[in-house]
């Protein structure tokens, strides 16, 4: 079969990359089928092994199982996120519940769990990664329902199957709504304030839609934020903003309200079956914070400071509106626009001044430069590789001695076949169980695509995003673990954002900017006085920015600590807004029907983790500033050790080893001007 289906044979492309160019969508179904069948045979061999359970014949054998399925799923899910199509969406819908059932067939296999438990009982005789893997395997099976009996097992399996289907449908509905929403402007003078490149892109989009002479704008965030920031026309700002907020909440075939309420119900039922008070207690049982109570306390503490700051900002913007002779009350679609006017007045800084210094290629080089100086690694462009899309590019990553560490793939531009947001993922994880296997790591972003022949210029939020996702990539590339399931980003959810968020700090450091922030036309290094203004503006508008994030995190926790009948979406959102005193002009960063992090991804009851990691990254970066050297070899060495460790040690232990103490919240509050 491998001769006709490349997914069933060895991947012989350079560096073991998938055979992208040889693939057709028809290959995935048979490969997923074969992968599931092969893993069940491997599990059966473990269960029927004639020797007593041991690390090698049970725990490590299970770690080895499912190689074909894992490889195929990673490839398919990556393509589904970056370059989907109707055929791939149909495969997702068909195989989502089947893959969930397959996982449950393993997790609920009593004979397999008996062998795992036997090794777990002997865990004191194990050490290092072997003990960690044994403990995590046992815990995963318990959390997966291995201690359930009879009807409860069947009920759990059915819940998991239905949840898998709902999450896929949620994501597909949201992508369809993102692509379908278009706001058309027919009068050129109503585009006043918008950048020329954005106007031209909107004209091209309108022409493609059959509206020559008009301008069409989608609600993707790469369009939304600059539109809200620069467009003088308040009515158009309102239309685009409300289109964004109402995604998947339009009472049509792609409405997600019933979907997410059903997910909440099923998650409640699963938590109860497994002995947890709520889904949040289930999800946070293995996190750094002390359960949902600890996460809620952190959010409430920061919210108090954030709300005060946001109120001050709102009053300043309302005063500016009145000073302009307008009588309307500040609304959500006004905040970006008037905050930009405030910023221009206070800091004399706008994106048009900055963008020429932040061409995409230069910013990528800035991230590479940071990694070189911190960790002694380098990035060699790989030309001529056949990747899944012509906009993707690749580099070989090598250590200071030239030894191969992995492959890094970057896919940076928005397109209709790509889901929104930015993320890091892998096509292959690192391990040393059966020889050295180095990772294939990818960053995906949604930056605006430039006009033909023009360079891709980023605003500073895009720069932060690139550094952020590259921090995740370094976590995946620098890892060095025995077992793939412990390597790289396979760590607690509220720890995984630390490496990404801490790397953002280097993006704004003068000595790093001097290397990469060069004018796209002249090559001139960004002037010192412009750098000073960029740094000064860092705390500007943080009440709003932290507020819209934190409101979404509090909404997430409310959904997943709720007990009893699940309320309507509007009821829940209103209740949370009223409880926290959410300013009227600040909306949730993601409203519930479009909150893919928690209803189509892995952040349910965990969106707070970005805030918790912000505590870590502020405190962690202070280790470098306190040393007086942004690339201090000793501090960088300790950070490198943390990244290499993956999930082989508890996160709090890793952080204390790096920092010498527990994290402190003061750096976060200071960085954001909230103290």
C-alpha cells in the first residue's frame, strides 16, 4: 500500500519532512484507518505480553505505539489549520468522533491499565524521565476514566465522541463566518484615514467579488484592528466591529451558541463522572496554579488594577471625543481610533513611522539573532524544499558546533484556507527512545499579505506575535528528552506560554532593534529617539488591552465552573460583565460563539494561563535586566536548561531552578503600568 499511499511508507524527503507534493486528500482516510488498526494491534501485544509488567514492555511500549497514527494526525491537523478545503473538512467531521472512540478504546482498556498500574506501583524503583513518564501515563489513564466501571465507561466514551464532533464543527463554523463576512464601502471619501496599502487590498477584494469601484473589508483581526485604528468614518468602524463580535452568533446554519452550550453540558457530565466538582477542577488538576480557585484569585487581583486603569483611559478618550465637538458616548468601535489619537499626541508615534523598520524578513532575522545570542544556535535557509504551501519557508536549525537540531518552518500570511490567529505546532516531536529524532517545528501567523512586488511590513503587534510564536518554536527545537510525550511544549498549559511570552521582551531592546529594525528602503537603523518613544508607549492603553483579554479569561472560567443548567450565551456574558464591572466600551476579546481557544482548542478553563505566564515572563526577564546583560551567559544557560527539559520535571521546580525563587507578580504590574 505504501507504493500508492505515501503516508504508509517511510518519509524520505529531506530531514524526514512529510511528502507534501505526493499527497492527495484521498490518502488521509486510509492512513488514519491503518494507523488506528496498527495501534490497537500494538496495544494488544502489550496486554498479552508473557512477562510481568515493566517499564520497557508496558510504559515504553505504549509510548512507541501509534507511530503511524500520530504522524498522520499531526500532518492532517496541521494542514487542516493552515490550508483547509472542503475535502479536508469532511475528513475532519468523519474521523473526529472515530479518533475519539479509538483513544477511549485504549484509555478504557482494563487489561492495559492493570499493567500500567503494576508499573506505577513500582515507581519508587524508577528515576528521572522513566519515573515521570510512568506517573504521567498512569495519571492520564485515571483522568481518561480507567477507574470507571460498567455503564459509566460507556457514558464517558459517548461524551468524548460527541465533544470531538462539536469541536470540529465549532471551528469550521467560525472559519466559514470569518470568510463570509464582508463590509463593502462604496464612497472613496469614507475611507479617509486608512493606509494606502489597505485601501488597495480592499479594492482588489471587492473586484474579485464582482464589485469593481468599491472596497471590501473582512473581519479578520489583521484587517479589523487597523481599520478601527485609522478609519475616520464611525459608522463603518461600528459595522466592522459588530461583524467581528457577532461571528457565529447570527442564528444561521453556522451559529455556535447551541454547540458551545452542549459542550459545556457534556464537560460538566464528564467532570462529574470522573469525580470533579466542575470541568475547571478537572482541567486544572495538574497545572501550576492551585485549581480554579487559584486561577480565579489571580485574575480577580489583576482585574482590580486593570479596571481602575481602564476607567482612567475611558475618561481620557471621552474627554477627547467632547473636545472634538462630538456628543456621543465612547463605544467599543471608538476605542482604538481615539486611543490612537491620544497616542499620537502623547508620543508622536504611529504605525506609518514604524512599519518601514519592520519588514517581515528583518523581523525574522531579529528573532534568529536573539536565539543565536541566547543559545548559540543558527538558522540555515532551506531552498527548494517542497512544502505544503508556496508561502511557507524553512530553515535548518543547528547548534554552535553545526550539529543538526531540527527544522523550522514559517508560514506568515493570512489566507482564506487558514484559520485565524497565530500558533506553533510540530510535524514531528523530538525523542531519543529509539535513536535520535529531532523535531520539525512550525510557526503559523496571519500577517497581512503585501501587494505584489511590495515588502511585507509589520506593525509592532505583529512583531510581538512573531517573537511570541518563535519562543514556542524554541521550546520545541531546543528540547532534549528521552520520550516524545515529555519533550518540547508537552508541559502544563499555564507554563507553556512562559517561553513564548518571555521572548517578546527582547523584541523591544535597543541592542536587538539595532540589529534587525532597519528601514526597508535605506537600510538605516531605527533612530534612538524612535526607540525611546516605542518603549515609552509600551504601557499605553494597557487597561484596555489587559481588560479585554482578562474579561475573556474570566468568561472562560465562568463557563467551566458553572454547575447546573447551562444558561443562554447572552445571559452568561451579561452576568460575567456585570459581576466584574466590565466597562461598556470594552468587549470580550473573544465572545463565546467565536472563542475557539476554549471551544475548538485546548484552552478550556485555561485561557487565564496567558496571564499566569505573564507573571512568569515579567519576573523571568527581570533576571536578565538585573544582571545588566540581556544575553548573560549564565542566565541564558539556565533558561536553555528549562527549555531542554520539556515536561520531564514539574514546572514550578523548573522555574525555581531558573530563577532561584518562586515568581513574583510585581514585574507584571510594572510592565503594564498597573501598579
